[in-house]
């Protein structure tokens, strides 16, 4: 039997900072090109050289103003910001690459299925079958207000709504049969009308008539990615997802999450190999372990604890600016609900008796994404260990410096994984779906 192969997905944000809030200050960073499409085209080419399955853009549709009731902290910091529309960048990247999958985030809470179905069918055509949709249900009312709503629907309702959006999109994607275009110049028939159908989808929340004006794309529907972590979010993943992006903090957590999603899939009548689970990992690479450690120390010296506190405020929806930075988290008087969210965001930092400043710093370093720091061999050892211990089916690789980490990773870690027989030496499929199933 062929050795099980690891899958790799590259993490991108169309903005200046990614996980480490000081990385943009490193002179090697390409943050100055955050508005330049060539930055993204170049990253796509680097990742394709490394035979990555896909790259994917996270996306959030607001500038946050929770901290001090102003967006000043996020803009000046800067905190994480999402400058450009990923769908347009993905179209540009599609034209500069041939194999790598191209994943964009669109929220079911804000976009109509018709818009979603048409965008991804178009991207799938433009990329020759490499489109993926990271389905998010959104979790923040600031975004809702940008779309004319006061607040989001409750979480469970958001997921019921999202199920309908998926069904409606499927009905639209299926509205053209694969062989509908006949292009018969002799008889003067471009497409066979009998092979184009109304979608006529009618749910409790969404309706669409169809057909989609866009003929069926190479993959039929884009590869579905998803990252919900709640009970209801996992149920949704088990039904729809082909790639799950997740944040887990220890090997046992990863193993439990991996097993949980695969078990839920089986209960839904899906084979476990129909979905790959890919936890996020931050990477700091050096020629030796000690060079990597020095690089991490330098990067961390650029981190702003205040920007970290601002980002935590935005993530939990509570303004933490009234609290003294040197107050221990445990002594902070915030409401029960907000306390729970804070605990989740800080992932146990409170247990370590941190002050708010220390928590902000830690958040600013990696947003609590587990980091691997070391030489190519050390990093390959750790990825191999997690992969072989059934923690996951691959990884979402998050660079500490863009594009430097990607360049180093592709030049050094990828060949090491290939030598060990753990990773493809070339793309084998014609579409993203074929590559992730390979
Ligand atoms: C690792 C990870 C990455 C995510 N990335 C995004 C994102 O880019 N944009 C977004 O709107 N939501 C993002 N989310 C939010 C989820 O997709 C989901 O919509 C939200 O967490 C609410 O679902 P839940 O309650 O099941 O977690 C992410 C969640 C996780 C765990």
C-alpha cells in the first residue's frame, strides 16, 4: 500500500500583518506590498513550487473598533486587517499558476447563494478546476452592521441558514449538466437547453430560482473548506467539508479533534478520506535550531503587547482598554459570558497567572497558533510526528515572515519531507479535489 501522504495548505491574509503583530516591522517583510497583486502572485508561485495542495485567504469584513471605541488601535497598530477582496486576488493568482488550489473565504451570513455560486464557478473555470470555498458563518456583529443588519443570527440558526445556503449553491452548481455545451456549429446549437435546469431552491431562509448563467465548472462545485469549532460547527463540517482548518494546541487535542470529525463523517455516511483535517502551525525556520531561536526572539522583540490587547478586545467583543495592563487577568471584573470567550481566546493563558500585558504579548506573538521553531530537520521531524500520530492529515502552514518563511520552507523542509516519502514530489491530479484525495 502506498505511504499516506501529508497535505499542505498555505495561509494568507490580504493585509500587512498575519499572526505575529510585529512581523511587518521586520525589514525582510513584504508588508509594504500588501496592496500589490504581485505580492500574492509571487506567493502563489512559491507555494506551487513546493507542491502545496492549496493556499487560502482568511477574511473578515470589518475594521474593528471595540478597543477604546475606535478603530485607531487596529489601524495604527496594525492589528490584523483584510485589505483586498480575496476572490479578485485568487483570480489573479489563477493566471500565474497551474496546479495549486485557490481557496477564498465567503460568509454564508452575508452573501446570497447566487452570488457565492457564480463567483466560485467562475474561479473554478478561471483556474481549470482549482477553486475552494472556505465557508464561514461569521461571528461578529460589526460585520453584520456593514451589511445593514444590527446583529448576527444566533449561532445555531446561523448554521441552519448555512446548510440552506450550501443546498442552494449545490442546486445552482448542478443547474448545468457537464455535457450541456455541444458547440455544434453545423446545426447552430451552442448549448443543449435540455441539459440546463432551474434550481428552484426554496428553504426557510433562502430562495433561488436559477439556472446559474455560468455553465458547470471543471470540479462541478468548489472544494469545501470549513473551520467552525463549536458542536454545531463540527456537525456542519461532517456534512459538507472536504478540508477542515483548525486551531488545536496539543497533540492530544489534535488527535481528539481528528477522530471526532472522522467519526461524525462516518455517522453522516461519508468515508473518512473525503475530508482532510489540517491544523494551523506557525513556522520559524533557521539554518540551525539556534539560528531559528534567535530569529524567533528578534521577531518577538517587535511584538506590541498593546496591539495584542486591542486584537483580543476585537476577538471577544469587549473593550479591555479600561483595565490596567499590569493587572492579573484573574482579577479582571468582566461579565461571565465575556470571561468564557476570553478564556477560549487566551487558551489557558489565564491559568498561568498572566497580566493583561503579558496576555496581549502572547496573543501578539502567534494568536496562540502552535509554533514550530527550528532547523528544517527539526521542523520536518515534528510535522512527521504529528502526522504519523494521527493528529491530522496535513497542515495549514502559517509563515512568521512573508514571503521569507515560505521561500525557506519550500527550499528546505519540503525536500526533507519528500526524502522521507511523506509528501508528493509532483502534482498527480488535474483538479484540487483530485490532489487532496491523492
Ligand atoms: C482556525 C479558524 C479560522 C477561521 N477563519 C475565519 C475567517 O477567515 N473568517 C471568518 O469570518 N471566520 C473565520 N473563522 C470562524 C469560523 O469559520 C466560524 O464561522 C465561526 O468560528 C463560528 O463558528 P463556530 O461557533 O462553530 O466556531 C475561523 C475559525 C477558526 C477556528
